[in-house]
C-alpha cells in the first residue's frame, strides 16, 4: 500500500518535470528511427554523434549557467572564434604543447567574458544588448585583422590529441575499431564540474539566487559583483575551451564556422527546460536538449530524409516544447492558487 | 515626454557630428547625391525591420523571427510572380499582397503563442524563427527564385525624382507607425502595456489583442522589408538578410527603445538608423571592411550606454540623493514574463 503510494508520488514528480518529456521524446524518436534503420541504435553511431556534438554541448552548458543567472549571452560564438584563432596563430608561429594551447584559448575566453561582465555589472547595460554589441565587436575586429583567412596545417601533436580515443572497442565482424573521443570526454568533464558547482557549492546556489530575484539575493548578502563576474567569466572560459575543441575537431581555424550559430545553441538549452526569466534550468535538461537535437539530425539523415527538412522539424519541436512548458507552467500556477484557496477556506 | 525630446536632441547632435566627420574624411565622395541615394536605399531594408523590432520591444518583448518572415514573404511573392509569366500589373499587386498576408499570419501566430499560450516572446519567436527558416528551405529546395517583372525591381532600385523608391517606402511606413504609436488608442495601449502590463490589464486594456496586433504589425513590416530585399537582390532565397537580425536590436536600442519595454519612438529610431548608415557608408568609402563597421556599431552602442550611465550618475550626485540606487542589473529579461 505504502510502496504503491510512494511509486505514484515518484511518477507524479517525474511528470512535473520538463526533463521527463524531453527524455520521452528522445526514446520515442529512437524507437521510430531504429524501426526504420537498425544502424541507428549502435554504440558506434552514438559515440560518433557525441564526438560531433561535444563542441555544441560544451557551449550549451555555458549558456545554461548564464540563463540560470537571469541573463543571456550572445557573444560566445565570437569568443570561441577569437580564442581558437589566437590559439592557432600562436601555435603555428611558436609551437608549444597541448596544455599551453588550451591555456591560451581559455585565458582569451576569460578575458573577453570579463569584459562583458564589466559592461553588464558596472554600467548596468542589459545583458542582451551588451553581448550583441560585443559579439559584433569581437568578431568584427577579428575579421578586420585576419581578413577571414583560414589557418590550417596544425602541428601533429595537436591533431593527434584531437584524434585520441579515451577507450577503444574492437570492431565486430572485421569492422574498424572505434571508441570515445577525447572531445566527448572534455564535454563530460565540464558537465560534471558544472553540475558540482551548481548543485553543491554556495557559488552555484548564488547563481540560482540572482536569477530568481537579484534584489533579494543582494539583501540576503550575496556578493553580486563576484557572482556576475563568475557567470560571464565562466561563459568566456567555456567559449575558450570550445574554441580549443573546435580546432581539434576541424583541424583548422575557420573564422565563419561558429559565428552565426548563437541562437541555435540557446535553442538547445531552452529545449532542455531552461527559461530566460532566470533561476531555472538543470544540467540534465541541457544534456537532453543537446541529445535530442543531435539524434534528430542524425536520425533524419539515417532515415534518408532530405537535409532541407532538418531545420523545419527542429523548429516544430522547439515551438511545441516551449508552448508545452509555458502551458504547464500556467496550469501549475492555477492549481497552486486553487489549492491555496482551499486550505484558506479550511483554515 | 521631456526624456524623449532630450534624447532626440542628443541623437541629432550625434548624427550631425558623424555626418560632418564623414564629410571631412572624404569631402569628394560622402555628401554626393549618388552616395546619399545609395545610403537611402540601403537603409530601407534594415529600417523597416528595425521598425517592427521596435514595436515589439516597446511591449516588453522581442521578435527574433523578423528575418525569417521577411524571407518567407519574399519567397511567396516570388512564387506567385514566377508562376504567372508574364506577370501583369494586377498579378504583381496580388503577389505582394500574398507575401504580406503570409507574413501577417506568421506574426499573428507569434502573438498567439505569446499572449494566449504564455510563451515568453524571446522563446516563441526563436522557435518560429527556426521553424520558418526551415520552411523557407523546404519550399525553395534551398534554391534561388529569380526573374521578376520590372515593377518589382522598381521597388528596391528605382528613383522617385531624386529619392530612392525604397527609401520613400521606408519613410512612408515609418510615418505611418509614428502616427499609429503616437495618436491612436492602440499606440497608447502598446506603451502602457510595455511599462506595466498588470496596470494596463486592470485599466481595461485587452493585452492579448494588443500583443497579437503588435506581432502581426512587426511581421507586416518584416514582409515589406522582404519585398525590398527580393527587389534589390533580384531574387528570393532562404537566408537573405540573416546578418540584420541582431543589428535591428542595436538600432532600436540606440534610438532610445528600452529593452524592458515602455519606451521607444519612431523619430528616435530614424535618427539612430541615419547615424549607423552614415557610419557604415562613410567608413566603406574610406576603405574599411564591412566587419570593422559592424564592430564600430557595437562600440557606439556601448559608448552611448556608458555615457548615459555616467551622466545619470552625475545628475544623481548633483541632486544629492543620499540613498543608493536599487540594484537593477541582471534581471532585465524578467519582463518577458509580463505577457503571461
């Protein structure tokens, strides 16, 4: 009896979470795709997919932190591009090793992110305006200096690191061996770190707090300056790391291959249940959002649906998802006020 | 009112300075009729898009779907035109009406999602943006539609005496929006809703209707921009003008539109557009690349905000206010919820 009650409670709780529905969508799509082409549901396919999407997944995690804090960052694609380009230039001219390259990209990212934070915090410029402006400034200056030329022929130590596998699985039936890419490992590491920061540190709770109600957070004694510096500096750091990963993935620095996709990344995070009012969003949701977009693209290709349809289908999913979550949010508010009235009537 | 007129003066001074600077930098080529004409016709597309963006920003929202809608309207018009070869004058008219009608339908859909379903404007229009972009690719098969009658080409490239037709269209619709916002009940309601949606609801304003109308209006202006775009490119395609999206937000903000709603005027936006167009045109003449121009736009916006902030700080000190100003940063997007 009791255990039955408990399990219905668990189900109720699951049904009240946005993540459950995203996960459900992933399962349903997976079943449909597998029914049409069994090549989809293989470890090889998924490991390849996560290698491709690790870069976007890393950016999505950074965007999540900014959205939770009640802000938005549009400039991260420019930050990633600039970090990648500077890293590549230094690497090609002076050599170095994989750690100095990562360090260079990360530091550039942090500096650019902190510039955003200064405008946002000290001059009280709305985050969307600040970051649209700096997106154009960072990217415009880079293109003006480089004329958009592509850097390639990276040293072998760099490319080798990018091709590294964390573990390998021998291919069955004489197929080539495959494994988990180092890019996926970086994504997982960042997920774990951000999860830990958000759930288990004072800093993480502070990010949720300023997103929920900045004024209340300030009065309670949170240091708003340092939290905002952390949020935008961290987004910058993530942008820098993503730039480093992009270099590993492509083996070249192309100034125009990340820029322009800022809203696509934000859409993945939003799909995972984060909203732009701040104070909400989970890392699980964000991962599921990225995975849903990844398997949709991959699944449609496997089902031989023309790539022309991809954007339309992803657009439909996003519209349905945000509408559904707004509708549920509204219903929850109504239900809460009804039950409150009831308890008041009883009392 | 006082805030708005002083803002216009500031923008006017800025415009005069930028214009003079560009004139001095290239005396032979900047203030020529040809250059001014080309500035005017370039300004039309981003101008119409910014007008639509501004209208939604005044309600406290945003419309990210405008570029996708502009492309869609252009594609629909192009389909009707190329389906009826050779297109008569009447067919041209029908084609334009069809394109604009589709735009208004999408805009109303945005409005419904925001006002009725309760999705925040940035998410609703982000969704429809990706959806419509996808739809555009599907219906065009990723290709280009071209071969338009001369009447269509005239819209974007012709001259009315010395004035570029595109600029005249922009000016006409800017004036129309100005009248709508300034002298009608609808305009009054838009401002009131943008500054305080709860107050406007309790004073009898139908917020739902105001929102749906505003987003339909924004899409209509995007559709008009789409007409000029297909005329100037002499073709329709998914993906035209995608660089304009974020720039329209910057233009609106430079013109005094608040990111949290309630403020923004057509004259302010008009001055802002002239400033930005003079900057990019002047810099291109000197030989700067388009990208450095865009980054200078970014710097100008940041500089204006920083300057405003410092001036207001000085003003505060002069008034010897003792209590510190409340913390305001970090939550400006909260207003997105107000539509719920």
